[in-house]
């Protein structure tokens, strides 16, 4: 089996009434990025965790990218309180259109 790239990672989205998360499950390990919804117009990314077994595969970056893509599609803005997510968004100017200003 080929190693998934950040573009082909199996990212699942789980969303409840006010909170949600994006998750990648690979080889028995789980990476996640959690968020809270602030009304219908904004999500607040509060935590990203990638286990050592997944490091070096751009899993965290892929999770942030997916949240940005979903925010665009859904007309939401993103407030990244998580230091990792904030750093990723600042490194990618093409993602900053959905950044809460």
C-alpha cells in the first residue's frame, strides 16, 4: 500500500451541536484537530494533535487545509487559537481569505 500524501489522507469530519473535529486514522494511530463553532459564521480551531507515528507526513497541515477548504465552502471565517494551526495559516497566504480579522 502506498503511503498517503497530505492530499490523499483519509480525513473525516465529526461535528456536534457546537464542537467538531477533523480526524485522520492511520495504522492504528489517530491525529485530530478540534474546533468550536461560534454561531453559523465562524469556527475556532483550538487544538491540533499528531502522534509521533504520523510525524513527517504533513498530517497536521492537511487537517488545517481541510478546515480552510470547508470554511470557504460554508462561508465561515476561521479563528486559529491553536498555535500550530495559526502558524500553518500564516505560512500559507492563499488560506488567509477565511481568517477572522
